């Protein structure tokens, strides 16, 4: 087999595969059923044509038979009138018509036989088409059920994949929340322990440090002032005055 032949076969296989994927069995069977109905209608038209020709020949045969009967009567009248020559002529014509009647009878008989065969054929074809129609509907129903099952399976598969992705996303979110909570707890612990410097705190700046140092200086100054006041009070009033200063004034 040459390269061109192999290439041609490959194209045919691919074309058949593409057609098989795109082909709907229901549409194919409906098309075949419609074609069979057309053939059945053609067969019935053929039967009608045969019957029409048969009736036409029967009418011609009837007309000739009437002519033959008339010639027979004319021959009798001619004999009654002692005209044997006319009677002979009438009988000769009657004999010629008899030949045509026999020919028509044979043709009618042949048409009747043909009509009978066509009628039997029409019954057989009708039965086959009806059986095909029943099978067609069954196949279409089975194909529809299979399509529905495939769609359901595809939907279930898609839901399973989506649930798996959602579970992974949920797991990642939970891991991130746990990580953030652990980090927050660690920072709280370090802040409580004083391990984190003020420079490491978010929002802590040089201004906050200066304020705290000034507050410490002011607090120390207040302590020193109170201490000096206590010393002066002790020098002026003695130990009791100092004790009263600490305890505060008494009520009367």
C-alpha cells in the first residue's frame, strides 16, 4: 500500500469518526422511516395505476360485448328479413369483436394477478415498516435515556470536582486563619513579656517614646517634691506631724 492510499484511508477513518460523533441515531432512523413511507406510497400509487388500467379494460370489454350483442340481434333480424348476406356480415363483425374481447379478458386477468401481487407486497412492506417504526421509537427512547444518564454522570462528575476544589480552598483558608491566629497570639505574648521593642510595634513612632520619657521625668519630679515636703514637715513638727501628714486630717 502506497503513501497516498494510507493517507486516503486515514482521512476516511477520521471522517467516519467525526460523522459517528455528530450522528444522531434518532434523526437517522426518522429519515430512514420517512424514506420507507415514501416507497410505500409509491407502491400504493402503482397499485392504483394497475387498478385504473384494469377498470379501463373492463369498460372497453363491456362496450365491445354490447356491440357483439347488438350484431347478434342484427344477424337475427337480417335472417328474419331473408337477408342472409347481412346476417353473415353481422356475424363476421361479431367474430372480430370476440377476438378483441378475448384479448381484453386476458389483459384484465394479467392486471388482476399483478394487482394481487402488489397488494400482498404492500401488506408485507406495511408490516415491515410498522415493525421498523416500533423498533425506531424504542431505540430513540433508549438513546434518550442513555443521553440523560451521560448528562447526569457528567453533572455529578463536575459537582465532585467542584466540591474537591472547594474543600481544598476551605482547607487553605482554615490553615491561613490558624496561622494568623498563632501569629497574633505570639505577638500578644511577646508584647506582654516586653520582648518586642516599641520600634517593632505597628504605629509606634519617635513621638510616642518622647512622651513616655517626659512622663517618667515628671513622675520622678513629683516623687522628689513630695519627698522634700515630707522632710520639711518632719523637721518642723516632729515625727507626729509627719505621721499625721501621711494619715491625713482627722474628723472632729
